[in-house]
C-alpha cells in the first residue's frame, strides 16, 4: 500500500468516525436532555481524571462534528480566561504548602477542579448550541416547558440584536466620517455618544415592539406545537454517550 492509498484510507476512516460521532443530525431535544443529565456529573464529581476525560471527549465530538473553528474558539475564550483566573486566585489565596512562588498546592488543585468543571460544561453546551439551528433550539425549549416570557426574551433579543448592530454601525460610520475618532479625546466622546444613542434606541424599539405585539393580540402564551417522537438513532446516540460517561464517572 503506497502513501496515497494510506492517506485515502485514513481520510475514509476519519469521515466514517466523524459521521458516527457527529452531533449535527441528532434531535436537539435529545442533546438538551443529554446536557442536563451530564451537568450534575460535572458539578458533583470529585475525580480530576473524569473532568479531563469529559473535556477531551467534548472536544473530540466538536472536532468530528466540524465545529472546531474560529467562532468556537472565540466563544470558548472568555470561559477559558475565567478558568485560568480561578486557578491563579485559588492558588494564591488558599492556605497550604507553597509549591511555586506564592501558590499553594491545595489552592492550585482546587482551582483546577473549578476550571475543568467550567470547561466541561461550556464545551458540551457549545457542542449542543452550535450543532443545532435556532428554530430547533426554540422548539426544544418549548418542549421542555420553559416559561413563555423566557422564550419571548430570547426571540426578541435575537431579532433586534442585528437591528441594533446595524444602527450602531451607521452611527459609527457617521462619526468616523466627521473625524470623531481622530484623537483619544474625540474617541472617548464619540464612544459615549454612541453608547447613549444605542441605549435610547433599544428602549424605543422595546416600547414599539411591545405595543405592536399587544395590538396584534399577543397574550403572552405560546401556541401548542406538535412534536415528532424522538428518533431511535438520536435516543440511542445520547444513551450510549451518557452511559459511557456515567461509567467513567463511577470508576474514576
């Protein structure tokens, strides 16, 4: 077998494994149930090995689902920054034997536990949200009986976020064309004006949206939606993943 055939075989195996482990074709309801089942395990475990395996498994499934990109890394950046800060804070403030400068071994281990709990929860949450479409996620929240005011807030926030971004871009370009960012003093002044305008616009649009919804008979309740039964493949996929992680949880 030459090098080209080996490369082709490797690519075929990777595509096959990716198809098996990909989370994109799984029902969002099943993924949500899987996440809510795994979250207590992440928060209650006393095993560092289990958290490391959970984080690596989450990254593997993100990779095989084709979601490991710049957007994923940007969304993971802030939780990772918080996790690193917790390691430093716990290592610096908790008493114990000093192992490096002013950091104690007990504090570093405690901070590492918190950091891995954060990373495990966030990685699996990003796997679910980034592998599902918005309508699927909203139908999942309705299926899980989330309050209607929460659903309304999510939908309206998503709808008007892009409108506010467009307004902010327009105001920013107008300020830039008038040399509003030519110096530090003008930059701070223009940024303050931009923030004030966006705050006022957000309140105005909220009032207009509430009035328009009320005039169209909105009562605050979500209409009944018919849901298809959970697929066997999706349910089996989630069950296998959960049982594997639960087994690791019990024996680590």
